[in-house]
C-alpha cells in the first residue's frame, strides 16, 4: 500500500508477523525511467528490501509496454521474487496515465503489458493486482482476458472501480473467479482481497471460495502482528505496542526521513494507539509531533505513568 508498506513498515512486519508474501508499494515505471536520475534514485529507495522480507514482490505501474519490460528487468536485477502489475488503483492521477484501474477498460493493452513484463522478468514470476470490473462486475470477460497471457497470480480486490471501497467486498465473485480459472484449465493462482480483518477470516475465505491465497491491506494498519499465529494485538500490553511504534518511527526516519514527510507516520500513530487507557489523549499528543525525538518524549512520558 502506497505510503503504508514502505521499507520501514515492511521491516517491522517481517519482524513481528511475517506473511507468506510481501508486496512493495506501487512504483511508477514512468517516473523511474522518464523522470531523470533524481527521480530514479528516489523511487529505487521505495523498492529497498532486506532478506528477512522474502519472498518479496515489487509492484509497478505504467501504460507503456517498453517501460514495463524495463521495470521488470530492473526488478529482476534487484533480486525480487516476483513482479506485480497494478491494474486496480482508482486514483485519477494514475488513471489519467491509462494505468491502474483504467486498464480494465483497455484489455488488449493490459495483455500487452503482462507479456512485456514477462519478457523483462525472465524466470521471475509476473502477477497482476486488479479489481472485478470497472463500472460493474466484469469478471466473466476481464479474468479470461488476463488468463490468456498466463500471469502467475491474479489478485482480485473484490470490488469494481466504481465501488472504490464503499461497499463490502464481494467474495462471491472471488468464488466465481476460481470457477472460471478452473473451467479454462488455467494454472494461474487466484488470490482474493478485501475487508479481511483477521487470520481466521483468511482461512474462512479460502474455504468458502477455493481461492489460492488472500491479500490483506488495511488489516495491518497499526497491527504488524496480524500474520503472527502466536500473538494477538489485543493481548499485547500498551507498553509493548508503543515500543514497536517507536521502533517503527526510528526506522522510518533513518530510511526515509530525508525524502519523505514525517506526516506519513501519523496514520500509523492513529492506528497503533487505540483501545487502551488514555489512547485518545496520547494520539492527540502524537499528532503534534514533527520528529522522532518528539515522539520518543511523548511515549516515554506515557510509559513512565503506567
Ligand atoms: C492507503 C492505501 C494505499 C494502497 N496502495 C496500494 C498499492 O500501492 N497497490 C495496490 O495494489 N493496492 C493498493 N491499495 C489497495 C489495497 O491493496 C487493497 O486492495 C484494498 O485496500 C482492499 O483490501 P483491504 O480491505 O484488505 O485493505 C491501497 C489501499 C490503501 C488503503
């Protein structure tokens, strides 16, 4: 997730509750190859990862097959375990580039992009993250279209572009997607995505739909223990939660502080600090911090009063 699963948060997740697979934030291939050296060097930093995060997949977007191929080549050289193409982002600025969700309206280009990525990827798997349709459920045409070019995985956010995130995820469509995949004899894995809030829910969704995996987005906000079978956030003391928040903040400043706004950390503060005594007041104090030492002071002050 853009401005969420950045290199700092991914390290924290890998340490406290590692999932089976991690994805980077989406990165613009146009920015990478057309924006000059400065943009290239900045974007490369979004793709920084450590061994503990493996298997790690790089996600990129562009509407240009040549740059998609170059992006996949680059990610192969960087040692990624897979290359994912974003065909689901509803942001207008991305859609204007005929990338993200807009590709659902351009099925031929979508296939070309997968083939171009495969050329650049060599033996690194290429996958697609998309939605079930643009204005309406188009799974019957959109999925077979993608399966024709044999991506390793299609991850389906179970809503249309029009629905954004406003309606509950339509997991019945994921079940149908698996049926379509099976009826076509395709080897592509189908991952479902949308509204999953616990590990148990993952297993339930897999059982209900027969999908091969579940991607979790917002569930990990403030909860790097999400995928940890042995720990539940509810059972962790506020002190421990706040120590991890501090560790996360420190990593963020070390890895990204010179280029990204400190404000990015504030949505993490809100998500970490909830459901314990004094959480509301603590959140308010944290929202006013503008650097690591401010956060450290506020947290240490809170912990000393526990
Ligand atoms: C802040 C934010 C950033 C996101 N960035 C990306 C992204 O870079 N690439 C992507 O494929 N999806 C992105 N998404 C969409 C999520 O991957 C996911 O499809 C969506 O949030 C629904 O799943 P969830 O209910 O588990 O969060 C983003 C979502 C949010 C809330």
